[in-house]
């Protein structure tokens, strides 16, 4: 009784052709098992995932129907509105007294706590909190007038 031959068909990248090669039993089973796993994984993937080709909208292949592909932050209208808001805020901050601007800088730009600001200024934390509330009210009024 002769031993069984194990033949695989593989693609030869040099000749650009499929070729049959003889391999031992272990290589044959490993190669086939890998192919089966890939096919099984592909079936599972296609069964559970939406393919990009299926998501492309309209006849021209546009993506406009899919929110996840649309960048709404860097559109020209948003950039202009953000710049207008920044300019209005800058004008509002410029209208504050120097002491109030320093407090805003420390609290909102440097990330200091009210307690840290109170210690630096030699006042109570409650006083810093009241000043912050007043400054925010003033800024809100100024910004309402600007818009």
C-alpha cells in the first residue's frame, strides 16, 4: 500500500501561474486549515459587518448620506463663526479691568483653583468666587450685546 500524495495548488509569483506542488501530510493539513479559517472568518465578517461598498451612497459613489464621514467642525461656516466668537470674547475680555483679566487668566487659562488664586491675592476663596461670578455675568452681558 503506497503512501497518499498531498498536492496543493499555489500561485507562483515568479511565473504568475498556479502550480501544483507535492507536500507532506502536515503541511497539507495546515495549509488547508488556514484556508478554511480564512473562509470561515470572511463568512462571519460579511454576515456581521456592513461593507464599505454597500455604504457608499448615491449613484456617483458619494458619502454625503453618512454622517460619520462628514467633518462638520472644519467647514468654512464653522471656522468663520468660531473666529467671530473668539473676536467677541477677546473684546469682552479687553473691557475688563486688569485685575479681573488676571483672575480670568489664572482660573480659566492656567487652571488654578479659586483657593490657589485666593492665596496668591491674599483674599478669601469666597471673595474669589464672588468676583468670578461677577466677571462671568459681565462677560455674558457684553457678549449678548455683541451678538
